[in-house]
């Protein structure tokens, strides 16, 4: 059984600020998931009898037609065409919200150090030319 302390620890690691009722609900959900996994471990399976996919066991010996299209070589988009529909650009590159951030960036964003919650990261062709403060910090 999962303890409330374990759920709090996982929430902290995931940087989730969950109220106690939500932690209790999450604990119950996680217990149900573990119970299901334990039940799956008890299912007898003979070597080689597991289908490669769910659809294989449902369709028997009737193969499905391929729905994949063949690859076609085409010229790449120019930078200007690629950036035409971009929501935000910076210096000829896509500008996107930070996804991975350093601990200092997280503390600034969450108010610990009074940072800006809308920091952008500029994607560049070479990873060494990221702007200072971008999510490409090497100390993660």
C-alpha cells in the first residue's frame, strides 16, 4: 500500500502543490493501479503465447492492409516559410516557452526569487548558441 508520505514526496518531486483531499484521492488511485498490476502478474502466460499486438489477437490470421504512405523526398522549407506561422520568433528562430528549467529559473518563476513566469527559450541550430537564461542550461 502506498503511504500518504510517499504521495507527498512524489508530488513535491513533480513540483505539484496538492491539497490534502487531492493527495488522498491520488493515493487511492495509485493503490488501485498497483492492485491491477499485481493481478496482471498472476496471469499465467506460456512462453511465445503473447501476441505482438492487441489487434493481432483480435484479427487472427487476417492481416490488416498497410495504412502507411511511402516516404517522399522533398526540398526543405526555407527559414522564412517555416517561421511564417510561428506564434513567436526571436532573431530568426522559433521562440517557445521554457519546458526544462534550472532550479534557479523555477524559483524565479514560482515567486521564490521574484522571477518572470513567461521566460522564453530560443531554439537555435547549434545548442552552444542558446541565449543566456534559456532552458539549455548545462547544469541540469
